[in-house]
């Protein structure tokens, strides 16, 4: 490794972001080159000094913190079983079955898709509007090993847009779908997502290959899609999500 | 106070100082810092049911703060955003040598130089593009890993690394220029003042 090559890696060394091969090669170089070793040390100190300067909260910060904390509304729910929230849901005929579903906290992919859904509702995502065939080609060209999308969604489901989102560095094929007025978020993942979402994979690889749960008052359903995985989430019935899953499972 | 509220407050308290600093620097208008802090904490509280106990609360709450910063800055009618600089005249060899010499002089005692340039650090930060600024703040203040930054900003890892690299280069260049202007560095290799 030359000195310019070593210096190009110094920032990532500071960030602990080198892969093992780079780390070994850079370590060998620094052990032999006092100039680069000095540079690495000095740039580390410079970045720490800049971070230190930026980490000053500023005047009146503590008072602002107390004001912000004081304005938080009272809690509406607890981690204990949600009796009050459940009371409203008991109006529906299928509520008893729905409430028996496990909570999303147990499933990694449900939490990730819930975050995507929050971004969708807050208009924080940029999606491409295209027919499903075109969305399929676009997503598969951007995510290696992504399972195919079905040629069409079931009747009553409309594809609003598609794109790629990232959770923990894992790319997810994302579809925004409408079921009447209800927006749904759909995630499609390649086999390589197994390491990022082990819980969801374990659930869909059990008999039946389809898994339901609740996620912050919404329905969540994960299912196998070819050799990959897909999941849907929204304010609709589990039966609706199962109908959507049917498009992949035909 | 409920257990849930206590748990939320305890987790927030652990990130109080970096979150305050992030809110201070992530807004384009200084007046918006408290708005951002309130929006970030309120959104985090409303979505606390989605937080998975045992996972990284710091990364989770900074992700929310980064999203809220975008919203606050979008609403703000402050100064226009810094844009990508048009390609200017390429420095000649002498200028490049002088800049490198000044930078190396700064590196001889970075803590002292940065301490004397604390105001210029904020000015330099203000010249970064929004993505450069967000990535740098999440790394320097939030102490987030590249993957967590990419997650927070819905950005691939390669983009995170690119923005961070450009942000650091610009900060170093601006601080070196400021140090030279303040006479903290400036002995050129040619011996001229």
C-alpha cells in the first residue's frame, strides 16, 4: 500500500468502517510508515476537536430541553396489554381473532415496515409512479435477487408508487398500494435479507408460510415470495392482506 | 407518571447533550433549534411504541430528529440553501502546496487551533450542502455508524461515505483558510510570510 492509498482510508479508519482486508493492509502500512502514522493520529485529533466544537448544546439549551419535555402529552398506552385501545376494536366481528395476534415488537420486519409506512403517511418518501411490470424491472435492477412482483395486484388494490428504501443498510423493494382509501406499505426482500430480518424469515418458513401480527394498531402480514420474502402493512383487515399476499402465492 | 413515560425520559436523558447539539446545528435558522427539539421529542414520544427495547435508542431517536430537521428546514423561510459549488478555477501547484503546508501546520496542534476557531466551525458548517451537513452531524454528534446514517436519511452506504468525505474535506479546507486568515498557520514552504 502506498502513502496516498493509506491516506484515502484514514477517515474510514477513524469511523471504524474498514473491512478486515483493508484494516490489515492499512495496519501494516502504518506500522512501517511514521509519516502516515502521524497523519492518522493528527487527523483523528482534528476530527475529535471539530466534533467537540459541534457538540456544544449552546446557551439556554437546558431550559429548552425542560420546556420540550414538559410539553409532551400524557401517555395514551402502555407496554402492558392495551385494554382501552382494545375496547374500540371490539366493535368489529373479527376483533377477537385480531387481538389474539402477536405484537409487532416480536418481528423485526414489522418494525422496519412500520417506519417506512410512517414515512409514507408523512409524505417523506419519493416514489416512482409506474405500472407494476415496470416497477418490477426497476426494483430488480436495483436489488440483486429480488423476487418478481406479480403481474397484477388483486382487484381493489392499486399500485400508487414504488422505490427502494434502506433499513439497517439492507435495501428493500417498497410499494405504496391503495386499498380503497387506505394506504398500504408493501416490502419485497431478496434471500440475502435473511441476516437482517431473521425473525420474519423464521416466521414465514414455518408451516403455512404466512404470518400475521398487529403493528401499532395496523395489520401486518409476512409471506414467502418465490425464494424471497414479502410483507404488507396497513389499516385494513388481515383478510385484505391475505388477499394481497395471494397475488404472490399463486 | 407512567412506566412508559419514565422509560422514555430515561432513554432521552442519555442522549440529551448530543440531541441538543444536533438540533442546534441541523437547522438553517438558529431560531428554529427549539422548534426542532420539540418536534423531534414529540414525534419520538408518539412513536415510542414502535421502538424495540434492547435496540439502539440513540440511532432511533436521531433518525427521527434528522427527519424532523428536514421538515423544519422546509417550513422555514430562512436563508437560501447552500448549493453544490460550481467548478471554479483549479488551484495551481503553488496554491496546492501552500494549502497542504497550512493544513499540516494546523494538524501540528489541531485542538488549539479549533478551540480558537470555534465560531468559524459553525460558519464552515453553514457552507455544507444539506446532505453533507446531515451526514456530518449524525456522524460527529450522533456517533452513528454509516449504516445507521444511511437508515436515518434513506440513503445508500456509498452516498453516506461520499457526503461524509466531501463534508470533512470542506470543513478542513475552510478551517485551514480561517486559521491562515487569523495568522494561526501560514509559514509557507518557500519561506514567505
